[in-house]
């Protein structure tokens, strides 16, 4: 059984930093596409960062490029999202996600985080609030 257990999040002022963590267990060998998504009220869930865990290749949405860093510690089975220079528009519920080979093909072909429809497993989410 797959579990994606998130930690981190919270409230910060604009310009501040936060780190999200996602402890993964039960993933199969083919689920090498992991990502962070976010969703604000009334908006669709959007991918902000993706990673091919085999090689550590990363992909970012334009809105967070240069400010957010996705990484995975394979020894600890933990996915991270380091967020810096946070803006009020970054306020959202953030979700850890894992997908398989279709997800991987997507991010490698397009060079962007995956679509939500390609995700097999989701974390429960963590709220990030950025005040101005």
C-alpha cells in the first residue's frame, strides 16, 4: 500500500522561506515521477515542480522557477520542496504526488511538471499561507 505522508507548511511573510517534506512508502519501481502540486480556492490543481527520481532531473512551472527547488533523498524515501522568496500568490494547499511511466514520459517530453491526470497517488496536502 502506498503512503505519501506530508509535513511542513505554515504561515510566512512575503519574501520568506518554507520547506515541505513528503515521506513515501510502498511505491513500485516504475513510480519514478514525483511532483508537487498546489491548489487555491476556485482554481484547478496545478503542478509546480516535478522530478525524475532515477536521475534527479527536475522541472518547474514558470511561476516558481528560480524560487522553488524540488529534490528527493532516495536513502530516506523523502521528497522535498524548498520554497524561497515566497509571494502572497503562492498561498495554496500543496500536495505531494507520485506517478508512473506515463507521468515520466510527459515531464521529459514537455519539460514541465506533470498534469494531475497522470498522478497515481496523492499526499493529503499542507497549507502554505503567505502574507504581504
